[in-house]
């Protein structure tokens, strides 16, 4: 049996066949619910959750090593408003997250799969847009950023041309919220956009 970190969600296999209201896994399910999709090493998640203790944050990543590291830091910082879920982000959004349950998504630096033959692996596509639209509350927001400008232009076009969304003020992370990835590639200027669910 895998030794899972303290804050990692233990979801029964039956739950993988239906949408789940992940707000129920928090001490205060009535609080706003934000998802950091592809939370990486957790720099953004940990900083943001500290500033907004009355918001519940679910960090999703497919790598257990990352989840374990974030969990140790979250425990050390006493972050009771963080839960972690080791699962593919596309699968979680498409099949597992309950309808109209999410107040905000943060999708920063998704893998651009730069080679054309790999573009089908990209996170943002029409089915993913359907999943985001289904799971966001009316007025809920998706914030995204990418340093790969061709991919960002594709993401922006998907959001801009989708009648279910309207562009809103762009989210800029504070210095302590900047992701580890963005710190490494600080010389690149990212494209950023935020869109609200109508």
C-alpha cells in the first residue's frame, strides 16, 4: 500500500466513476473552492493559501513526489485549507469534479508539447473547455499563463471564442506566488489571461 501524505485525498475507487464534490473534504466546505491544476512544486499554492485562509485550495498533480513535498510544507505551515490530489488534471476536470462547484481555476504553464505531432496531448482543447465550463460556478474564473506564446495564443483563442466565458481582469501573481517554473524561466515573458464563466 502506498504511504500517502497527510493532506492527500483518499478517494475510494468507486468515486472514480462519478463526479465528486471535493468541497466536502475540507473542514469548512462552505468556503470558496479554488483549484491549482498542475500545482507542480506548490510555490503558488502554498503562498496563496496562506493569504486566503478562508478559501479552500485543492492542488492537483500527477506526480506523487511533488504531492509529498507540498504536503510536508503545508503541514509545517499549518495550512488546514489545502488538500492534495494525485491524479491527471485533465481526467479530474473532465470526470471527477462536481458541476458548478469551483470558484476559480489556476492553470499556470501547462505543458506546451511543442512538437506538432504531440499537440493532441495539450491540456487545452474543446473537451477541456466543456469540463471547465461545467465545473465552474457562474461567475467563476479560470486564470492561465504560458511562456510558450503559440500555445498561449491557442489557449486565449479557445477562451475568447467560447460564448460561455467573458474576459476579465488578468490575474498577476505577487512575487511570493510566482511558480517555480516561472522563476526558472524568468527571462521569458508569459502570456496571461483570465476569463469568467457567464
